[in-house]
């Protein structure tokens, strides 16, 4: 091994001076406090990273809470939409029933009105037929009586009674 070689410890050996300089530099760095400075920088960096991790964890927890809230609101909105749809369907069925009832009522009223008009038209037609029959009967009676009396002398009372027959039968 080279460590036990006496040439290594000779003052003319440059490797000895490099090793001595290295030990001197390391010792000087230790005396000046470079390890504390490096450790402080590393601790600061670790603290910064830890705070960033804590912030990320906090943000993640907030995001998860927000996601849960949004999911709950979505479920609530879906439930409200389903309730509104059910209410709308119930209203539509109710309106359909009401519309059918109103339609049936309107049809019944129109049918009753049509039946009354038909009854009035029938009554008017019957009255017109009766009037026409009475007029025809009065004219026929007038002609028969006039024919019978033509052979006889005219009686003013009989003529007045025949004239009134037409108006009384109407």
C-alpha cells in the first residue's frame, strides 16, 4: 500500500502538499463555519420544501372539500330537478284531467243547446204546420159555407163568424 511508502512523506513530494492543503482547507472551512452555513442552507431549503408540501397538502384538502361540496350540490340539484320533473308531470296530469272535464262539460252544454234548438225548431215547425192546417181548414170551411150560402140569401152575422174562424184558429 502506498500509505506506508516513505517517499509519500517526503517534503519534496507534491502529493503531500496537496494532501496538506486539502486538510488545511477543510480545517479552515470547519473553523469559518461552512458546515453550519451549508447545514443552515440545507435546513432552510428543507423548511421551504416542507412548507410547500404543507401548502400542497392544505390545498389538496381544500380541493377535496370543495369537490365533496360540489358533488353534494350536484346531488341536491339532481334531486331538485327530479322533484321539479315529478311536480311538472303531476301538474300536467292534473291539467289533462281538468281539460278533459272542461271538454266534456263544454260538449254536454253544446249538446244540450243543440237539443234545445232542435226542440224549438220542432215546436216551431209543429206550430207552423198547425197554423197552415188551420188556415187551410178555415179556407175550406169558408168555401164550403160560401158555396152552401150562395144558393141562399146572405146573412151578415154568418159572414162575420166565418171571417173570425181564421183568426181564432191561429
